[in-house]
């Protein structure tokens, strides 16, 4: 008999039929005559109720059926008399694949804290909360590919190992096969990276953008979607050392096209999740944050505010609010500033543009004023920065002089500069932090709870 997933069990034609289901026991309760097993197979937040008539099974058979045990059940699907589900299975046979000793199984009890579950990341996906989060994460990933594919963007795979620091922030993880106990040295005493695996100093990438620009200036419109790595030592609820980023890059796009794309893109993802993850979002709304659905719908209803950095600074300075980090033109905004603008001043997402050039990356298009660049950060309620992007400097000479001004080693950049030498075009792009999107859509408050196996300073256990 073919196995049926619990997500598909509500089909009318199955009523009265014998069905075969498999899953893990969430709870078992009952009395001397009848027992009820809540079975979950991960396909949905909803459990299937298995009704066990004790006239057909003896105690010995039921003993190993404890929370966490894995079962194969066959039986008749009937309309449920009880509350909370529309159908249930009256068990004919129960096979236990694997037991879960109640004295040892850490997910035995309900109501563990998220902190406790983080210590048990290898098993936390068996809980309702993390089941919901990771199903939503999947649907968002799928929505992202669909969004770009439907608009003619090509998915470009950019390298994870790189010799250049795309963001110029310097917080990279080194990749080497050299023996740290016995490093080869040049005559002047430096480590001789010409004897390393790639013949040069290499790291894990912080962004696929630079290679993405090569793709965009050939294929027209591309996006990347892959892991990125940052060795910044920030232990915050919004930073990971390994996170996933989506980076579209489009030839002939200026910053306004880029903002339109970013806004359409995020709204599409949020709408997709509301339509395809209804049960899971409802669950999270009920359990953690009963303003979640309202907040998600709120983002869809209004256009994002578009505002220059300089005006944003004015609003913050005249807000009368005392911030932990004082505001002055030229400072990088902290999440407290971003959230003030979004949550309190405007009450909707804000796209902040035209930042001071010295707090942004070298590749951004320079404005006429000589002080600002055509950057655009999308700021979200609860999250702060969710997207960072810009129009790119496409003028060879201007880009060169900026690279020199910042003392960026030229020899690592020649291939990037070729895009400006041969058929250069105006172009733009941005990066969406995937986990920050998942944070927003699930309403979770810590980024460690929306990636299956978080990598943060001091933490790479599972
Ligand atoms: O603003 P960032 O650093 O921009 C770039 O990397 C550009 N190359 C993107 C581009 O224009 N193609 O990062 C983009 C986004 C941020 O807005 C944030 O959502 C996320 O990536 N992000 C992080 N997410 C989790 N943990 C971290 N440590 C993150 N750093 C950035
Ligand atoms: Mg940024």
C-alpha cells in the first residue's frame, strides 16, 4: 500500500479507505479502552490522530510508543468525532521503526525555550515551531527562484572561494591548505602564499556581487543565491558568520529601477508566504507574536518610503529621541536608528538612498556632489536593514580613482575593471539577506532560529 503524507490526508476520496502513514509520535494519551496518538510526519504542522482500540492491541505492543518514536500505521480513515481535526485513522497495524527512550529523548516535554532548543539544534526540527520555520524557509527559497525565473533572470553560480574582498570590509575567513605549524616563508619573512593551494591568499566569499556583475554585463540580468561568510565578531540577533544571500544584478538599470525591483521582490516573497504557508504562519502568529500576520499584510498594502540619507539624518536629529549611538551626518546608521525611521516615524518600510561615500563600498556610483553615492538600503520593521544595494560606478576612470583612494590592491581587481573597459553599461543590483527575510516572515526574533545549523562566533557544533 502506498504511503500517504499527512498534508494530503484530508482528501474526501480517502474517507472509509485503508491508508498507510508514517511519522513520529508527538503525544500519546487515552484510557484503558482507547489510546490516541498524535502523529507528525513533517509535511505539515498538523498532526494526524491515530485511534488505537485496546481490544485489538495489547499493552506490550503499545509500550514503545512514546514521544519521539517513529511509526508505520495502517488503518481506516474516518471522519473525526473529536475536536481539532477533521479526520483520524483507526489503527489496524502499528509497526515501530525506532523507539525514543523517554528518559533520554530531549524533546520529550512540550514548551522548551528557544534557547534550550538551540543547544539541541540536531533535534529541534522535530518541534512544531522549527517545523513551521523551516517549511516557510523552503517556500521562500522556492518563491525567490520563481520570481526571478518568471522575469527572465538567470541563476548564476558564483564562487565561494575567492581572492578578492568584495565589500572591502576585511572580515573574511581564510581558506588554506598550508600547515599553520610550518608555514613557508619568503626571504623577507612573510608567509609565502604562492605555495598555498591556489598559489595566492584566498578566503570564503563575503558576496557574489563582483562575479555577478560579470554575469549581468553579459547575460543582462542575473541573480545569485548562495552562502556567504563574514568573520565579523558580532554576536547580535541579526548576524550570522554563514548566511545565505540573494544578489540580483541588472544591466541598464539605474537606482530607481533597482528600488522598484527590490520592492516588488520583497512584496512578492511576503505574499507568496502568506498564500503558501498559511497553517505555519497562523501557528507562529498564535504562539509567538499575534501581530505577525498584520505586519506581513501591512508591508503589502503601502508603497515603501524612499528617502535620502541626508533627510533621514535630519529626521533622526530632530526626533527628540535619545539614541545609544548619537546621530551626525556621516555616521553609519545603527539598527536603533533604522527601526526608529521605519517603526515610529513612517510606520512602513523605508528605502534609504544616497549615503556618504565613506561608509559604503568602493563600487557604488558616485553622485555629482562628490560626497554621496547611489546606495540604497531597504529598512524593515523589526529587522532594520534587510537589503543593501546600489547603482554601480560604470565609469572606468572614476572607479579607478576610488580604488586608488582606498588603497585597494589593484592586482586582485583587474578582471573586475575589465567590465568597465569593454562595453561598460550603467547597471545596478542589491543583496537580500535570506535569513533576515525569513526572520521577518516568521516573526522569530533571533536569526539563529531561522537557519537549520547556525554559525556564529564560538558555535559550529552541529
Ligand atoms: O549590505 P551588504 O553587506 O551588501 C552586499 O554584500 C552587497 N555586495 C550586495 C549587493 O549589492 N549585491 O549585505 C547585503 C545583505 C544585508 O542587507 C543583510 O540583509 C545581509 O545581507 N547580511 C547579513 N545577514 C546575516 N548575517 C550577516 N552577518 C549579514 N551581513 C549582511
Ligand atoms: Mg549593508
